[in-house]
């Protein structure tokens, strides 16, 4: 049974940090591109960051470059998102996604991140 379980969300003040984790099971994690997405109320889900299967290549949305870092540990079947210098506009539900060509795709259930003073 495929599972992606996010954790680490919560309430943080502007300028603070959080580290999200996504634990995977039920599929060959090391063969999948992993990514983090987010969806704020009333907005479409957007890509935040992605990382290649072996972790050599990363990509970030312009809005988070220099503040967020995606990483993975294939030995632990886990992908992380380190979020620093958080802003109000980072408030959203954060999801992790696993993808492998041609058409394998799995989503987690999401974890809420709220940036508020």
C-alpha cells in the first residue's frame, strides 16, 4: 500500500523556520522524483520545490528561492523541506508528491503551515 505521510507543519511567526518531512512507503522511493506543493485558501495548488531521484538536481519556485531547501534521504525513504524566513504568504497546506514516468504519481494528505504573528 502506497503511503506518503507529511509531518512538521504548524504555527510559526514571520521570520521563523519549520522543517517538513514526508515519509514514503509502499513503492521504490529512490526511483521517484519528489516534490513539495502547497495550496492556500482560494488558490490553485502550486509547485514549491522538486528534487531528482538521486538528489542531484533541485528546483524551486521563485517565491521561495533562497529561503526553502528540499532534500531527501533515500535510505530513510523521506523527503524534507526546510523553510526559513517564513512569510505570511507561505501560509498553506503543504503536500508532497512522488512521480515517476510514465504515469506513476502519488500524493500525501498534506500538512498545514500557518505563518502568523
